[in-house]
C-alpha cells in the first residue's frame, strides 16, 4: 500500500510540474467562463472552407436550389391570375350583360363614381354579365400545382445531396481530430483535463454537425429566395418594393447587434459544457475513491457549481439569441401593413389589379420570412462557430517533432542505452535533469530508485521519446533516438505501468495487442511466462473471456499480469517496468521476477521500484535525487557505502518496524 501511495504522490508531483499555471483557473485547471470567440468571421470562413472537397456536389446543390426557388417563386404570380379571374367574375356578374367594359367604365364616370370606374378599368378579364370562368380557373390552379410540385422535387434532391455533403465533411473533421490527437505530444495531454478534451472532440463536433445540417441548406434556400422574391416584387411594383426594402437595414442592424451579444455567451456555454464533462469524468473514473473518502457531497457541490455555470451561460445565450425572432416578426409586420395600405390605394386608383396586390403581399411575406429564418438561425450559427473554434484550437495545437525520413532498421536491437550529457526540464525556470551521463549494456537490469519527484519516471519517458531533450542525446544501440522514427524506437521497447490499461475485448486480444500478427502459440507462451495461464482457465471462456476497459471481474493483480504478458509477446529489446509488480501478491511477484530473470538474456530492463526488496538482484541500481544520479552500484555495494540508498533502505524498513 505504501508503494502505491508513493507512486501516486510521484505521479501527482510530476503532473504538477508539467501543468502550466493558468491565471484565474478553476480547480481542474480550466479557465473560468467569460471568453468570447476570437474571430467569428475567420472561424466561420475556416469551417466553410472544410467543404471544399465537396465543391462539385455543392455546385449541384446550388443549381437544384436555384431551380426549386424559381419554380416556387412563380407560384404566387400565377396564383394572382386566379385571384383576378375570381374577382373579375364576381364583379362581372353584377353588371348588365351585353355591354362592354369600356361602356361600364364610362357609365360609372357619368354617375360620378370615378374611383370605382378606375378600379373596374384596371381589372383584366372582366366580361360584364359573365360570372367566374371555372375552366380557366382550373387551368391556372393546375399550373400553380405543377410549379410547386416541381419546386418541391428539386428542393428534396438538393437537401438529399446536402445531407451527404455535411456528413462526409463531419466525418473528415472527426478523423482529422482523431489523427491530430495521435500527433500531439504528451505535455499537451498533461495540461488538458480529460473531460474537457473529450468534450471538444465529441460534443463540439456533434454540435458543428447539427449546426451545419440545420443551417447550411436553409441559408442557401433563404438567400436565393430573397433574391427571387425581390425580383418578382420589382416586376410587379417598384414602388411597393422600395417600401418593403426600407425595413431591411433595420432588420440587419438588429440581427448583427443581438448576434454579437449572443456569441460570447455561446462560447461560454460550450466552455462550461467542457468543465461539466471534466467533473463528471473525474468523478466517474474515481468513484471508488470518492466513496471511500466520503467526498460525495464535495463532488456534488462541485458539479452543482459547474452545472449552474452551464445553465447560466446557456440561458443567456438562448435568451439573447431568441430575441431576434420576435423582433424580426415585428419588423416584418410593419412592412406588411405599409404594403397593404399602399397596395389598396393602388388598386383603388386602377394602377394595380387585386391579383397583383395579392401576389405582391405573398412575395413580401416570403421575402421577410427568409430574413426572419436567417435571424432565428443565428443562435445555431453562433453556437456552431463557437464549437468549431474550440475544435480548431485542438487542430492548431503544436504537434510533436516530426520523425526523420529514414528507413526503419531490420531486426531487433540489442538494448544498449547511453545517456550523453542529457538535460531536461518541464519548466525552463525549474531545471530537473542536468548533464546526465549513463551507459547501460545489453542484458543488464537497471533499477531506478529515489524519493518522490526525483525524476525516475521522467528518465524512462525520455527513452520512449515522450518528451524531447533540452540538451545532449540518448542513443539506442549507438543510434541517436532523435534520428529514429518513434514507431521504430517504441517497437523495440516493452513497457508495463503500475496503472493497468485493458480495452474491451477478450484476454487473448489484450495480450496480442503487444504485437500485431502474434500467433496463438506466441500469445499462449507469453501468458505462461507472465503466469496468466495460472488463473485464466478458471474463467468461463478461458482466453476468450470478454473483459471491459476496467478489467471486468478479474482482480487488479490479474489485470497487471495481462499487461506484463502483453509486453512479453512484443519480444522487446528493452523492458521498462514502472512499479509493474505492485498490484500482485507476494507469491505471484516471485514468479514474475523469475520470468523476468529468464527474459534478461540480450535484453535490457529498466525497473522503477519503490519496494527496495524487489530489486536485490538488479545488475545496477541508480539512486536519483532532484534529477541527478547521486549513487549507482549493486545492492550490496550501495548498502556498504552507507549513502543515499542506505538511508532509503533504513527509512523503508525501520519505518515498518517502528
């Protein structure tokens, strides 16, 4: 138990050194809410730029949408013809048969009804004494039905293609994010709460997908509809068109003002979502410790605080952006009233027919409706761009140094490792390892001991190239590891950590994960070497027993043995064991140590140990303090020297006796 606590303290101290200081940060290292989008226009342009691979289909979508809008726009104009037929038939039926329209107009003027005469004179298709021409009316209505049907078919085709465009774009974005995570250096993950990073590559990408799906097609249709409606309006009446257009600057200014106020709140909303996810993820992954230490109330209070921040930011964003829709409707109603009044006067004067006014009112409503829809979608646009900006921050993060373009070496190495004047620090202001020199020959077992924060884990992380050196170099079989592709280097190394990691799959698959293409015989041999075979036959399905990422029903020690078998099957030239036997019992530990002894031939082993009794047989023991090797030698030599190792030995065992 003491070894586990010591290891936990060292990991915590190392994480503290790697964690950059954040002014005003929350308890999880997250910045508090209040950040606004750095540049809405740039982020939106970059998001749309990801549609470039779909240019051909997008042009097809635009073409189909244009055809759909044209056919739909012709509908009210033709429908106005039907209105004229109905109105002319109704008025004509009230007039004496056998007269002409001119005679009726002259008679009305003679009676002093000049305004009515002007209206009758402006009515097309008026035949005195004749009612509604239902045959002509039916033909007009069939034409309108055909226009709307054709427009709907082209609109469906455009939406169908656009759905594929958006989904493929999000697929590429998700793939790019996943590939980016694989290229990011370990320090980036050290500085990011896991839940926050998961929120960016899951929730934020889903939000971008939803925003594009719901707004892209509607925006295109709305903009083209505005152009088409405007053209039809000017065709019918330039005067009424100018009146309708007077409301556009007011609507645009109002939308821009409210949208600008809402953008910062949407950024806060998604940042708060990331903080909530971080709390949930941490609480869930450590639920055993939360219950053991009775910290449920503290976690609930922390979640309540983060959830309150999310609710507050979400309410502000939705409320402010929600003002746009009623404001636009109010402006649209003002335009409608003005058009109706002026249009009525124009009909009364005979300058326009009733059908034209009816068609124009339809066009004016359809003209303001897309503007209102665009305004109402501003909350989705703001939210989507805010999420896109958070994703782009991940995609723009500095990647690890590219691998050199060299051909991978054939065969396995021998495992000779040499540190030559190596210097490294997590923080330039706090040096850790300075001018370290060390040579480890093939087949040697090197134990690394020292107090918490001495740099033991850092040393093996440098061998794995999880971090880049500040100075000096590390060679593997005489080759500078900085000149080796990481995959080639790490393919020569087997690593077993104190914290076990198993994925959802069978025990056989988890062991074979160490080397793709490993045969069943090789998996079985590794399992026997790591003593997995001792317990696996007691499981329901043996090696085909399914286990989850938390190990399922097998014990912590059995999970550790599986990870050790995974390292064995990789046939590494170099073994790194970071307190790898801390979770197994004394008998199993003895068996694993025997297996490790058998594997030492032509293999180098680095063993980080807190229990000093486990490294008695090490060929070389390194004692580290503050990033420096202060002592090295065999177990007996170091005890005889009565130095730092002897003090650690006495402190560990004298403490138990006391």
